[in-house]
C-alpha cells in the first residue's frame, strides 16, 4: 500500500495526528488509532483527527467537512475543542475551505469556526449544560464536582489547594452510574474573577496538557457556582492559555492557538500490519 498522508499538530500542547481522508476510504480501526498515538511505536498523540466529507460518512451534518475524532486508546469521542481548531486551520491552509468562517461537523453537532489572521481559531462550542453534581476520588481523597455536558461529559472540581500538586498518574475514580460512558475530569483553581488554572484527566487518554471542551466546562461550572449565567475567563492550562466566553444566550466560544509541527507519510506496510 502507498504511504498515507499525515500532519502532526497541537492546540495548547494537546496534540493530534491529522489524517486527510476526504472520501472516507481509510479503515480507521481502534488498533491503528492506538498505534498512531503511542509515543514509542507510533507518532505519538492525544488523539487522531480524520478529515472526511460528511457525505462520505452519511453524517447528520450540514457542514461539508466532518471531524472524525478518536481518543488515544482508539475509542470514539464526540468532540474536541483543541482538535477542532487544528482541524479548521488545516481546512483553510489546504484550500478545502475559503475561510475564514465556516462550520465543522462533529458527533456533538456542527461547530462554527473562525480562523484569525494570527492563525488562532475561535470555535462556537454550543451550549454547556450543568446537569448536576457528583464526586471523584483523586490522589487519595474524595472531591466534589459540577457535572457539565459540552457535547461530551465533564466533571469540574474547584479546589482550594494548588491543582499543580495533584498526582494524576492514576486515573481518578468516578461514579459510573452518573457517567456510564466515562467522563473527563477537570481540577480548577480560581485565580481571579476572569482567570482560572486547570488540569484535566481525559477519558481514553489520561492527563493531557489541555482540553478544549474541558476549559469550557470549567468556565461554565465556575459561573454556575457563583450564580452567573454568562461571563468570560482566561484559562491557564499546562499547555498555555485559552479564552472562553459564555454568552447571554448560553452559547460558549473557545479561542486559542492551532499549530502544525510536521507532515509526511505513514508507511503502508506498517499500516497494513495493524489490521
């Protein structure tokens, strides 16, 4: 088999392998995804972004291009706020979208995007919904949190002590009855009225340096806790800083960088060996 085109990029160090596949011809199995994302035997990434036409997947989307996102363990995910920025930049730079404003399809619904002149990207993230409360066990202790749906499930725990000291090498435990499909868990410090610090443990991945939907969930949760329906905040994450706004209509936007670092071809023999 001939080589398979790839690009490697990141949004605030949440990194991805991007696979252009307009016709949906690649057989993207969980084993192949996990191998691609493995940092020793593959390229290494937190996830895979497949660029495919919505029509090729018969996706329920009005957008021409669909972000088929997979977690590092090969599991399918609904949405990735950092990934969609990288995805949108690719569409503009490759000429697949004239830009700067268009929609990207995802399993969480179509997401409007705007690619700015500095190559940062603003994504309309939909309406984050607070669905209740729950608890998690992390670093040997139980913490409470706010459950937030951003097209995928989150549990946001606001802590008084510095989240940078948390040991996240072991996956936090959570209530599987509340989150039967798993959950992304954010740990947050309030640094000011419009500034948060956050770390995140993503389902199917582990700790990542950033999580776009997680930053939106964190802002929505902290607004909820202080009794506000709208507001904005910068969010400091290990990979950098993003800006989140929750509007008066309940819709959220996420703005942050999108960076490409490499492109090339996967060896066809290697790919075929992973069926």
